[in-house]
C-alpha cells in the first residue's frame, strides 16, 4: 500500500527539517524553496535520518573497503569478478582516495590526493598522459561519492528536485553546480517506490548526454557498521531488464589508521 503523497511530505519534511537542514542540509529556508525542492529534501532527509544522520558521516575521517565488480554474460550468468581495495580519508578538508585494482598485467594503484593524481603499475609510476592517470580523479571521487550516500546529497552545489510518479512513488532528480566534481553535467534519478525511506532504483545520464544513454541500476541492500549505513550492491540492467554489471561493497572498516605513505606520490 502506498503512503499518500500528502502524508509522506508532512512526515518526511519533519524529519528533513530536524535532521538534514541547517548546517547539515540545505542552506535555504523552507519558505524560499520551491515545492519540488521541499519534497526532494524531505525524501532524501528521511533516507539520511534512517542512515544514521549527518553526524555519522561527519565522524568518518577514514575508511577502508572492497568494491567487487561483477560482469554478467547475455544469459545473466556471472562472467568475471574483480575486487578493488579502496582506502579513503579526509585531510585538511580534502577527500583523498587510493584504489588498488588487480588486472592480468599486474596491480594498478590510482590515487587522488584532493589536488593531484598519480597511478602506478606494479609499483612503477605511469606517465601523466596515460588513461589510468587521466581517469584517477574521477575514479577517486566516484568511490567516495557512492560510499558517502545519502550524506553527500546535501553537499554544497548539489541540487535536488522531486516529482510524484503516476503509478506511485517519487523521482528525485539530482544535478550539480558547474564547478562541482569531475563530471558536473551528470544527472541522477533516485526512485523511492515503497513505504520505506530507501531508494530502490537509481538511474543516471552522464555529462549532458541524451535520454537514450540512461543507465539503470537496482539497489539491493544497505549494510551497517555501527550507525553508519552504506549501499551494499548496485546492479546495472540493460533495456531488456537483464543484468550487465554489479558493484558490491564489503569488508568495510571505519576510521582505520592510514599512513601518509599510501597517498604520497611515488
């Protein structure tokens, strides 16, 4: 049974105002926001409150976890799996990320320091014009972004708009300011389809591309470490509804001691 939109708006707005606004949420007063902004902040605010609240994210100064990429064949069977170890931390207000990725040719390490990027293959530095170095900033920001949901949806420069769907549920459109992140033209669509506060689907369109390039992901589970909540699995589906890829997060450690040498340029 769907909760009527008027009831959900009132309930979620109360949660959003209490737990996600002010210093930890939108800086604009409710009276100055459009109804679609209020609805979006209510929906995301309820998710954030269920995930532990903004103070939980503020308490994460470092983390270590594994992201396993799973690829499926045309029949939906697992074709290949590859783990990546991620180490991230906050230093002087900058988010840093180190990603270790095993491939057939050896071990790649890609590190985003918050102001620069470097990569190695089997401990040997790679040239600045290689793909691995050029994509390191995006990779580093990406692993932190997804791990930091829903908390990062209230970052400065993130715009939220919501609409009610004709067949029930809500769509929250998330866009970014021109100077936010490595791909500010990306658009994300969060779908809240049942009575719990977590989204069931997330779609995205990269870099101002057309609707035909929309990616559809199904979310299957939220894990907890203490009061911190993270998305466990995101599965990509093709136009026929068959899985093509999945990203799984596990082995999560919060606030491990990470040596400066892990992020220092080799």
